[in-house]
């Protein structure tokens, strides 16, 4: 008789880890990154870990670290306790029925379920998505110190040590004219040794964007990410149609339904695929499929997650045949400390796909104890139920 492995216990806790420097975005300056860590214990003794992370509290999107933790503890975990651990699709469908939106919270739990399943089967999560076709992927670095000279020095050092030759510049805080001048200075400094792109994080009006895109493409910038608000699909479509510079959708892409609408409206040339924003690895794979079917470029995006979710994202992106714009899965490098016993490897302008079973990440318990906020909550099966 085969016994079914069950979901026994789900624990959440919040980690606050300082960043190596201020990370200046149009809507917030980050000095700490906050991650919600989920640990699921299964009835056969196996465990799975996952992470849900956003950027800048509530300044980026509708979920905060505290709301992610609360959504999991109050609504998701109680529904999963006692269920078949291997039935990940069943869990995803149930959670989608019980909980609207809250994609990052769903992602954290789903990663832990995939991680547990991979560990029980003795395979990496990439294999659960059909198998890895890459062992490394190109990885961008974000220049966002808030100062052009510091950004140039940082870029030149990254090229020199062969860590990054793709740079995403965070703009949108200053005037369009000043931003374009800043980008032009950095592009002139790195020349052909690097690809320069920008992320406006929705800060521009459509009129700003018309000026901005013209200036950016004249400066040699290759791509602009989410220049205008996410809901303005017609504006994004105009920009994608009227300028040579590639237009990437980020905040506009919250799961496969958005992906279909953006693709149908031709409101982007490129999808920034984020596992958290998509609602998990499965939904992210659907966003990827829609982008591929529409002939759009793909980019492996990040919510500046720790190495845990970065490893999970790498498991999925390793299975995608062509990521025309590479990835930006550098989150662990922005933090002052590692939380895995075996850090993710960055070298030769690439990030390596972690080896090992599950998502390929083992947490360092001392680091978790050090960075945890005092908010751990446990939902568990009651004896006899
Ligand atoms: C974003 O909006 O894309 C990704 C890299 C980075 O520096 O910030 C993020 C968020
Ligand atoms: Mg972005």
C-alpha cells in the first residue's frame, strides 16, 4: 500500500537584510531588502522552502512583506494543511479559487511545494518543468546609486571583473532631460563593452516618454522598461510602435491574463517575466508561453529576491529555449550577506543554474536566525485531523 505524503506544517517568517548601497528607484530608495520565507514540512519528514519578496514596501505594488505573510498564514496555509504534498497543481488551483491577486504570497508557497516535490523525487525543479536546456544565463546588474560618477565606476569595475556587461539604469526620479544626460554619460563610458538599458518604473507621462525614448535611443540605450503607468496599454503600444528602442513591460504583467492582453495590444516588444509578479513558477511559465507565441522577446526579471527565490527563478528560466534579453537575477549580490550555505555562482557575465535537488538552495540556519524579524508564525495539522 502506498501512503500519501501530506502537507503537515507551514511556517512563515520575515527577513530584513541590508543592501550593499542605497538602491535608488523612481518610487523608493532601498537600504534593506525584506523577504518572506516559507518553510513547509511534509509528513514523510521532507521539507520545502520558498520566498515571497517585493520592493520598497508598498511603493512598487499592492503587496507588502507584511501582507504577504498575513495572506499565507490566514488564508493559504490553513487550506493546504493535510493535502497531498505531491499535488502541486491541485494546490495552485485551490489557492487561486480561495485567494484573488496576492501573487507574491502564492509564489512563496508554490516554490516551497515544488522544492519539496523535487527533493522527494531527487530531481531539480527544472526537471519538473521538462528539463534544463541551459546551465548558465547572462545576468544584468542595476546601476542605481543615484550618482552618475559612482554608477560609471561601478559599471567599469563589473566589466573588468567579468561579472556583468549588461546594465539596467534606474531612472525616472529626475527630469527627463537630466535622466537622458545621465544615461548618455554612462553609455559613452562603457561604449561597446556593455549593453545599456533603463527602467523608469512607470514614472513618466506619455508625453515625457516621447521625449525620453527619442533621447535614449539617440544615446545608444537599447531598451526601456515600463516607462509609463502599467494600465496605459495604448500608450505602451504607441511607444513600442513609434520608436526603434525596445519597450519592455514589467509592472503591466501580473500573470497570464495580463500577458495575453499586453501581447494582443502589442503593448510591448519584450516581457520582463517575474515569478513573483506572475503568481508562481507555473503561471510564469504560462506568461513565457504567451510571449513566445506572440513573438515577443523574453527577459528573466527579479523582484530583488534573495538567493532562495533567485534559485527558484533560475530553475524555470533554465528550461526556456531563448531569453533574448538575458536575465537580471542578481538579487543576492545587492545584499550584504548570503543566506544559503552554498551561494549562487556569478562569473563570466553569467549566473549559473544551481545544481542539486529541489530549487537547489540550502538555507544557512545561523543567517536566518540573525536576519529574522520576530514574526514567525506556524500553521500545522491538529493531531487526529
Ligand atoms: C524592477 O522594477 O524591475 C529589478 C532590478 C532592479 O534593480 O529593480 C528591480 C525591479
Ligand atoms: Mg522593472
